[in-house]
């Protein structure tokens, strides 16, 4: 019964969030990694790719054989992709922290 109570609250929270305009997306000036599964029922790959195209410095990672919960269902693959992203964008962050 927990999901029956939780899902409407999540949907209400999402619907209350303002969507960014194309200009606002283009103004994001930090490296961004968009993650989705190739079988994601909530964020289809086409939507994730469209978002990635609007962000100036983005990378799209699509996990194979995975739904929405990439971090949970494919943690090793997600961690590898995240580590690669951080290595590729280290210079933009000002370098490694002590």
C-alpha cells in the first residue's frame, strides 16, 4: 500500500515544478550527465536525448536492459559511467579536491 500513497505525492510534486525554458537550459554552463535506461517507462530515451541536446556540455548515458532505476538495477555500470564523467569533466570543476 505504500506505493499507492507515494506515487500520487510524487506526481503532484513533479507537476508543481516549473519547466525550464530552452533559453534557461542553454544557459546551464556546467558539465551534465543525463542518465536513463533503454527501457525506462518514465523518461524515454528520446526525451533524455532531447534534453541532452539542449544542454551545452552534456553527456547522455543510456543503460542497456534497464528501466528507470539505473543506479539501483545496474550500480556497477552506473558507477563506471559516473567515474568516467567525473574524469572527463575534472578540469571544469577546478581539479581534484584534497
